[in-house]
C-alpha cells in the first residue's frame, strides 16, 4: 500500500505528528497536526485561523488536535489550528500581517506574490488538494456580530457529499454558496473535495459553549465520513442564498438589527453618520431576509463589510 505523505511526513498508522511548515519566500511558519488513524479510511483536513481574530475555531482546533485518539480513527485527520499565525501574533483583524491581505480572498494563491498569496499556494498544494474532505472553521471577525451557520458550494462534483456534511452541523441555517473563487473551502469544492465552512463566534470572543459546539460539529462530520465510529446526528435547517452589502462610505455605523433578526424589504437596517452626527447613508433592506452577520463596531470603512443576510431559497419566511 502506498504511504501517504503530507508536508514531508509519512502518515504512519497510529502516529501523531505536530510540526510547523515554512512558507517558501516568506518568514511564515504554519503549525499543523497530523493524526494518523490506526485503521484505514479517508483523510480529512480541519483548518482554523485563516482569519486569525476568529478565535472559537482556533481554540476548537487546538482542543481537537489533543482530544482525537488515533486509535479510534479510520483514516487521517490533519489539523491546521492557526493558518494565519503572523496575523494572530500581531493581532491584526484577520489580515495577513506582512501584506495586509485577506487570506480567504486570494486562494489558490501565487508563488510569485506576497506573503498571503504564497501562504494560500502552500495551503492548497501541501494540504487541501491532498485530502478527501475539508472543514474550515470561522467566526465573525473582531468587529462583527454573527449567528452560527454553515456554508457549502453548490454546483460542484462533491455537492452531494458536502450536503451530507452540512446535515451534521448543529445550526439553524446554511448557505448554498455561489462563490467559486478566493476562499479555501470554495477552491477545495471546485476541485471535487467535499467541503464545508462553519461560522460560530463573534467579536473576537470565545466561550466554552461555542468551542464545544464547534468540536461537536466536527466530530459529527467525522462520524458521517466514517473516520470516527458511531452514527452521525442529522440536524434539519433552512437553506439560504447569501447577499452582502458593503459600506458605501467611511464613518460611524449605527445598526438597527441583530444577527438572527428577520426583516422585510424596505426596512431600515442601519445608517452611517459623519463625525458631527449628520447622516451620510441609510441602509434599507433590498429584499426580505435574515441578518447573518454585520459590522458591530462604531467605525465602518468604505467598501468594507456592513451587512450580510440570507434569503431562504424557497422564499418562505
Ligand atoms: Zn472568517
């Protein structure tokens, strides 16, 4: 049997390996844990910290890397607990510290580019393209509030398997995404790797309940993939299409709704004022929807995130 090699390490049954991988042409090093199951089975990648200020997933991944027992695993679990380590150590709001780029907008990356481009290229070539399934853990950014939900990419070869993974996630909503570029799970999906992204947590906070919920979702998906023993639990939820409105100008932001709130077309979602209190812009709901996440800081930045909402695909709210 051919031995699988990931990041230069042979996957030896029953062994756990913890290491950093250097990103060529940069000073970046990415921590990774290879959990090589005692029994044969698929190889699953779990990443967190692609956005480094999204702490729930990072802590869940660290805990999973210590809790999953290779003796129980049918297959391999590869964990990247902190993909954007330099952003974390310099406390950026989820940008790569060296070049200010959003790592989850530059996949598949570029070996001729700057740090984020090279990091994305390494993550894809070394990890993502060598696995059979992928789970990416995110939260609202340090300035964002959010309700938990999940994504998968529609119209891909692995859509059916990704849908089964989505069923294992304990959230009320999921988004059938149409975005095929830029993101890690999007790229993996286009390459036929069933992939999901879980959003849970907000404002750079992390609670025990949220961490446990992330871990429970990952373990439930691992059951569904046959990597962990036991029958997965299926959670029914509402499918949404996602829409985002970015801020048209910089200023002070005053949201009117909370994530999870329903709204109807034409309802006021918030306004941007200048530093004298004059209204610069009012955001009205372009259609009926459910607020998924939004900017929650007083400052808002032109062309930066403002509101992201979902619309049920059957338009029945
Ligand atoms: Zn994120």
